[in-house]
């Protein structure tokens, strides 16, 4: 994969996981910054790994990025962080 696709997938994951984390924080009115940082970080890694594993295999492609697998990767990784947090807290 080229460097531009790697950087784009990192940015996609970062933006989507940040948006979901901060919307959730504003709705629940709890300031859980550590959880938000972990969700953003692992959500970004989920997007990058989905892009590398399933590039162009499913769904629409936008700017050379497979949108559906990347979105799924972000949401699954964020869900895993949320599950681990609920078990530890």
C-alpha cells in the first residue's frame, strides 16, 4: 500500500473515532478522558488494520479507502475498549 493511503486511513479512523467518542461524552455528561483517548487510539488502529486486510473488498471506495470495512473496524475496536472498561471499572 502506498503512504498516502496509509495516512488517509489513519486520518479516517482518527476522525470517526474522535467524533463517536466526543458525541458519547457530551451525551452522557461524564468526563472520561482516558476512555476517550483509548477509544480514539484503538479506533484508529482498527481503521488502519481493516484497510490493510480488506482493501477494496467490500463496499464503496472513497479516495482509495474502503469505507465499510474501515467504519466497522473503528466501531468494533471502540466496542472492545468500552467492554474492557466496563469489566475493569
